[in-house]
């Protein structure tokens, strides 16, 4: 089920992402996907650089998609640090796939 943020009108789709740490490890983070970026839960500012590689497994796709996001801000919600990040240099193909995923959740 998708959720709407209080701050934005865009639909957000809950999912789990894999985030590349500076030392090359891929760490799983829950969060949500929107048309412009992602929110990552439990994401300390000490773990990541502002520009982050992210792996997204969209529903109905066999291969995960690798994208870059730029962390815009960190905030605390329910006692946990979250990161808000915008897509950085997202290809048209990835834009369409993400939009399709979000549209699919709107109808669910």
C-alpha cells in the first residue's frame, strides 16, 4: 500500500533498498520510493557520503536497477535517523520504470 507524506503530494511506495557504503559494502535499508527520490530509514550521516549508489528492485522486474541519489537532509522521526535523497542523473529509462512502479501502487 502506498502512503502520502504530509509535506508532499506525491505518492510514496514503501520498499527496501540496497545502499553502497563508502567501503563498498551493500547495506539494506527500508524506506520509500517517490518520483523524485527516496527516503531511507536508519541511515546515519556518518555512514554515507552525500552522493550514494542505490540498488532498487522494482516489482515485476528480474534485475535490480542501480541509480545514484544525493542526500539532501537527515531528520529524526520516531527516534530513528532517516535520510531524504533526490535522484542524481537518472536516465530516462529509469524515470519511466520508477513512474510505472508508482502508478502501479496508486491502483493497488
